[in-house]
C-alpha cells in the first residue's frame, strides 16, 4: 500500500476508525455522561473526552 497514509485510507473507506462519540471537554458532567454510557453496555466504539 505504498503512497497511502491513514487519512487517505479513511477517506477511501479502506480503513475505519473506532470512534463512537466525542463528548466534549473533560469536566464533571461529561465524565458522568461517559460513565453512564459505558455502564449501559450500549456504546459501540471509543468515547472521547477532549483536553485531557
């Protein structure tokens, strides 16, 4: 796969990410929200909290 980088592979559909949701900055409300989502066993992919 010469000449391909991760960005172009995602754009081409050859590579998929495991990103599920970006919850925003790290704060008490978003941590509680992330914890509730994880405990519900209904999340697919990764949850991201920004600014850590």
